[in-house]
C-alpha cells in the first residue's frame, strides 16, 4: 500500500501518489523580494534570547546585546507569551531571536497570539546546536542584533513559510523541519552526538551514518527496518491510506545543513520524502537521495518525493519531531503556514 501523499498523475502504481493531489494552489509571493525599510530606533527592536543555547552558555546575555534594545530571556512558555504581548504593545519593528531552531520554533508558535496575523520582520542569531533555519537564510555564525538592524535598514528581507502542525488539543506548532518514523530515532542519535561535543554539520553527519548503519545491518525485526504504521488522510477528498513507513520527512526550507538534499527539488511550499518500509536498495538509494535525486528507479523502489503538498491529516503510531523536539504519538494536521518575513545577511 502506498503512503498516499503525492500527485497520482506523476507517479507509477507503486508510488505514494493517489491520495493528495496537486490542487493548483495560487502562486506564492516572490521569496527573494527586498523592500527598503527605515532603520528602527533601538527601542523599537526586541530580542528574545535563550541563555541555554550552546553559544550563549558562557557569555553574559545582557552584555552580548550591548543594552541597545529591549532584551528578554523568558524561562517558560508563559513568560514567553507575556514577553511577546509586551513587545507587540510596544509596536516593535524588528524581533530578534537569539538561539537555535528550538527557540525559533517556540517563538513562532507563540507569536501569532501576541502580534496577530502579520508578525514583524524576524532576525535569527544562530546560537543553537544545528541552526538549520539560519543556514537556509544564509546568516553567518557571527551575526549580532546590530548586524540585523543594519540589514533591516537596507531592506534585506526574504520570506519563508513555516510548517504548521495542528495537534489534537487545538494548539498549532510552527517550525521548519518535521519528521516521523526513522527521523525520530535519528534525532535521538543526534542528541547523543551533542552530548559528546559534536554540533552543527558534524552532528548531522554522525547521526546520518549511525541511522544508515542501524538500518543496513539490522535484522528484519529491527525497528529501524520494520518501520512505523502511519495513516494519511486527504483533507479535501477524505481519502485515506495506511502504510508502514521507514521514514517521513518534510520541510519548507530551501537549503539544509551540509548541502544535503533529501527532499529533492525543493519547490515552494511543503516538500516531503516518504520511504516505504523496509527500505529497499538502501546502499544505492541513500547516496542518491542525499544528492537530490528523485523519481525513476528510486520511486519504484519506494522512495517518494512530493512537492508543494497541501494540508493532510496524519495518524502516527509513534511520535514526531519538529525542529529537534520530540512529541508523542497522536493525530495531527500538517500544512504550509503563512509566510513570515526574515532579515538576511
């Protein structure tokens, strides 16, 4: 049975594609458009920082921001919500997030309740362990709030649409890289590499090697090879498909760490890779997938790429991961979110 996530017209009977079809969604706005913006006064810039982020642990967070702007380091989700409401009331013109992908996820998840439908431009200072969003935006490691203010004044702004995951309790998470099945186990491996001092691309590489080794050399009963039962439901037609998947990976990012391209031709919107379990021809398929290959023999072997995927409901036997954070098994709705403006270098 196919996972049911792509456009059926473009796939063979063995492919995933007869569930979610290409709806001819309206063309997305130009992601590279740059508009000149007046330089904001210091009081109109707010920073939300995570002192626990890797690069912030051994510096004074308030000193790092040089007292130029409204600086906050909320210690809980409630404090984060209160901080964002305060910044919204002050009508800030730039929101700086100093932390890793998890900090960005938490801010983007909470921000709409404070700012409404349109968030202020956001700048990311990459202080975390992997910083995938910063890599996609081309933000250097040495970036600061001052650099971000200069970039905003110069109009260096692009847009990215987050992945929105609506949970059973009605809350909506917003991030940029989600996965289930083998991706959850690979994330657990990544956490172990962080514990031994490996970060960024090194951590990604070590986790990838470990995941492939667990899969390639494991027995048929190995949970990596056996995969996980998932049900996907097309929200427009109501059609559903159940499949055992080795891996489900999705993102709206255009570039990933180490230049890896597991999502193939990253089109606008949500791009997804679904791999049937057990994975076939893995020693041949893995290098091709990571290099951005898709379709053809890969598709026939059970490696399915889907682009600009519309909203779908996903029932998981196991949990899922969004930007490095693991969540329990449940039924979630996944869609492409409203574009957000980001300041770039």
